[in-house]
């Protein structure tokens, strides 16, 4: 594999970082789209305009999903987040309720979500952290749907 392009200060060049991020997002959208469609969700890929101080302005893939009257979006947040190499949110629209977050950590997507049956301890509920898979995505989609207003 060729050595990544480096910027003047030794960091990876913004174009290479952006290309990697967009490829990672594209792969995520394709996987989630495939899984959701197998379970009766209608999907539509869209692009989101993004602007970042390192990556500049670019268009990123996002995914709209609908089943019956429930609409969700898989929405890229940022390539640069503390402790991870990217973040994407999954939530009901337009209310922004019931948010699941996906973080790219240690070479894989981790899905963070607080399930409604999670016991509250001192009024703080910790999200369950799961490796991204068809099973975990469908579990979260079903949970959001079950609690949609």
C-alpha cells in the first residue's frame, strides 16, 4: 500500500484525509441501506454539504430511511471528534429524537445507543456500545420506531 500523502507539517494531507473519510462514509451508507431495505425500510441516498477547518468544503453521503410514518436519517457529523476517527448520527426526523451515534474507533464503527429499557441509575443512562452489524442496526431501527411519537 502506498505511503499516504503528507502535508508540510508531516500530517496526512487534507485531500487524503477527506478521501478516506468519504470512502468510509460511503461504505457505511451502503451497508446500512442494504440492511434497512431487507427489513422493509425505503431508503434514499442524499448528499450533505459540509465544511471543516482541515478538510475544507465537501459533500458527504447521508441516508434517509422511512418505514410507515417513521423517518430517520444517517447523518455524518465530523471526521474529527475526540477519541474517534469520525462520527455519524442516526435519528428520527424532524424531531431529532432518539439519537444513536456511530463512532469510527480502532478501525471499525461502534454504535452507541441508550435503549428505552435501560435502567436509569441516578437519572443517568449510559449508552450501550455495539460493533456495527446488521443485527445491531436493525435492533436500533426497531427501537427508534417502537418509541416514535
